[in-house]
C-alpha cells in the first residue's frame, strides 16, 4: 500500500508531518515523565510520616511486650504503650494515604500531559493523512487498469482544481477535453495527479478511455 507521494516535495512534507508527530509525542512523554517525577517529590513528607508512625508502633509494641511481663501490674503498664502503638499505626496509615494521593495525582497529570497535546495534533494529522491515503489508493486503482482511466481524473480536476491552475493550462484544454482530445485529458489528469503528488503514467502505458 502506498504511504507517500511520488513527488519529492509532497513526499518531504508528508515525512516531515509524520516525523513531527512522533517528535511531538516524544516531547510530551518526556515532559510528562519530568512532571511525574517532580510531583512524586511531594510524597516525601507522607513517606517520612509513615516511617515515623511505623517506628512509634514498633517501639511501643516492644515496650508493651516488656511491660506485660511485669508481675501483677503488667497489663495495666502495657495498656498505655498499646494505645501509643495504635496511634503510631494511625500515623502510618495517614502517611501512606498521603503517598497514595500524591502518586495518583502524578499519574493523572502525566497522562493528561500526553493525551491532550498529542490528541489535539492527532485529530489534525489523522484526517489529512487518511484522506490522502484514500485518494491515492483510488487513483492507483484507476491507473492500474488495462487502460488507465484518465478521463475521470480530468473531470475531477475540472470540478475541483483552483481557477488559477486551470487558467495556466494550454488554451483550449476544456474544449479539447469535451472533444476527447488525449492531450487535453492528460493535461487535466496531470493537474489532479500533481495535487496528490503522484506521477502521470507515460503516454505509452495506455490511451485514455474512449467516450
């Protein structure tokens, strides 16, 4: 399947557009990674809080275990340490929650930074490229026939080509097309193929269809 035009100037523009899309994608992926890493720095206080809570919980758990071994009053002595250990677990949970929130924020921001700008450009690039591919494929079908159907391409040029391009054709091209003049048909078909960046088949590859 044809992906690019035959004419070097049109092919260069298509390649530049495709490479530009890839470069745009890479740029925003890099930006998203930088932003993701920068936002994750905000999770450090939550990580420190979680470590503090875990340290308190472990220390108070050890103290409660030691106090529980004291005869007679062990249970009463262990109760405050158990309470402090539970408080440490709450602090750990709060720190972990803060880390999770920051991680979610960093991921969302990274995704948005890629999807929005890349999607914006893709919505402009995709119709342009797919539109050309459809037209080029249809044109190849017309040109691949035993007798290339240049008259259809000529009619398309008459209907859609800008007036300055039509005016630049040799005088009498329109009348020649109506009369079935092969030179006039080739001139108009060449105008349409030039718009698509494709080459006009050699005259020896087949005559135009008879009316």
